[in-house]
C-alpha cells in the first residue's frame, strides 16, 4: 500500500498515529460497554500480556505491540448481540457459532486500517489452541504466532478470575490449575508455564480484579456484579451497576473507597458510561513512545504484507 508509506513519511510528529490509535481504542472500549460483566477486562488482558512478554525477554516493540493487542483482542464482539453476551443459560449451537466468529469480525473491522498489522494476530487468533481444536481456523501450534498464544493465555485466565453472567469469579489458585492442566493442548506449553510461574509468585495479583493500576473492581451493593471506577472518579462521584442500573455513591474513608447505595435506578438509556479517555490516552502514549511511526512500516514488512498493492 503506497499510501501507507506516504502516510508514515508524512507523520514524523506521530499525530496521525495518535489519532488512529484513538479510533481503535475507543472502538474497543465499546465492547466493554456492551458486556456489564467484563469491566476492566481489556486493561487486565493487556497488562497480563505485557508482564508475560517482559518475563519472556521480548523486545520493547514486541511488548508494546502485544500490550496493544491485549487491549484490542475482543474488538469483534461489537458485532455480537447483547442478548448473547449477557445470557446466563447455556448457549445454543447457533449462539455459540456467533461467539466463535468474533475473531473474524474483529479482522473485518481492522481491514484496511494502517495500524492493523500490529494487532491482527491478537484480534484474529486469540482463540486458536495449540492442539488445533481452537477457533475460528483450527490452527496447530507452529502456525499460531507467539503474540496470539500470549493473548490466549491471558484472556482465558482473566475470564476465569472475573465475574461472568453464568458463574462467579474463580479463585486464582483454581484458574492457575486449569491453565496447568491445559498446557500443550489449549495453551502453549512454554509460555503457559511461564505465566503460571508469574501467577504463583503473586506477580499478577495487582492486575487480577483491577481496572487500572491500583484501582480494584467494585461489587454492586444491590445485585453483586462489578462496577468499574475510573482513575478520574473521586469521592462523591455517582457510579452505577451496568446490570441492575442501581446508582451508588463513591465514598472515601481512611484512604479506602467504598460504594454506598443511593436508592436511585437509572433508565436503560443512561446505562453505558463514556469511555475512560484518560486510560486510553495513556495506552496510546505508551505505545507511541515505544513504537514510533517510523517503526510501523518495518513491523508491516515483518508480517509479509504486500505494501505495493
């Protein structure tokens, strides 16, 4: 794509890249707003991925790319109907087929985007299994890129240790055991063993059940599921449960934040919060600082793209 070369050459200030990252991350955030049980999922998967890649000794650029991929991996779920994402009963075969197609949907959304090459593996291949029984392509071990393998582990671990409409969050120890049991089948053996070591050593504890650095998930005082607090939310701010829509006031006492019910229920039209723009800006800036625009073309060439078509 000659226009990509021209765009890169014309963007030494990184302003164009910032706008493009902004468009991707804001779109990814819409996934979290669709599913009330996954508050902070994108941030947690991205931080798990960064931690594992760092432990593996990956380059700065590769760590930044997999971190961004973790934030964007569920992009295709914007196409999944709310009634499927929120269903508490077992999915039908047709409903599960819709879920299984979300990696492809994510790639459709990314198609033609100048930065797609950085995150396409994470978006399109994070549900592939090393034994070839994953989806949507049933790829075997040697055909699955390392960044997709990392996201697969991190995504599964966070799903297990988070609240879901059909079950409560698992204890960390149970989730670790499940990862171990599936090394060499669902998960890459080497990467999975490294992740398990990090989890057992407590190096992931500050990420589990958090939505940002130092900010834990909160449980709705009315119905139980999670409420997400942004870093910008201060004492006295009003938050709400995305499931029962009950409003709660954020209260700080002795350095600890708690939620106090207000007895007010919001209308469905006010259910979704605006994106956490401060968090998105931080993710963008960290990525831009690590992968300057001049490096994007090199990364595209590494993916063997035909840049002249």
